C-alpha cells in the first residue's frame, strides 16, 4: 500500500423495523391485491346483477364504471395513509429517510398475482359459452 493512500471502509447501516411497520406493509399488500382482483371481480358481479334486474346494459356499465372508479380512489387513499405511516415510523426509528418504501414492490407483486389469477381463471374456468357470472334468466 502506498503511503498517503486511503482505504474506503464500507459500513452497512442496520435498519430497525417495528411490528407496526410490518402491519402497514401487509396492509398495503392486502389493499393492492384487493385493488387488482377484488374490485374488478366485485364490480363485474354487481354489474351483472344490475343487468339481470333492470335489463339495461347501459345502466350496468355505468354502475360498474362509477363504482370501480370510486372504490379504486378510496383504496389509493388507504395505500397513501399506510405508506405514510410506514415512512414516518421508519424515520422515527432509524433517524434517516429510507431508500424506498414498500409501496412500489407491494404493488408490482400484487399486479403479478392479479395477472396470474386472471390467467388461471381465463385458461381453466372462463369457458367458451358466454358469461357464467350473470344470473340465469
């Protein structure tokens, strides 16, 4: 080693995570899966009930669209609150900002689960004879 040279010492900082932070992350995951699987499926089912009872496709589409949009907006607000709670707890426990919050990976994973669920449903359960969601007349 030459005189006058310095050697960089890398020190990893440990992260402290609380049960509340884990709860917030799990909540984000549940809300994310609900947003991609529960909301579309639920509002399609509600729309099929409206179509069957009112015999109006336009009304059913309107109810599904408005309902799904309102539900997604509400779930996005819940995700924001859970993410903010996680972030504030992290900063309080670690005295620094995190590199990232769990929101992005949680949403990516939940979208992957939703796509896999859709693929399984479409491949094995959808059938080719029309909609099986709508009640039979």
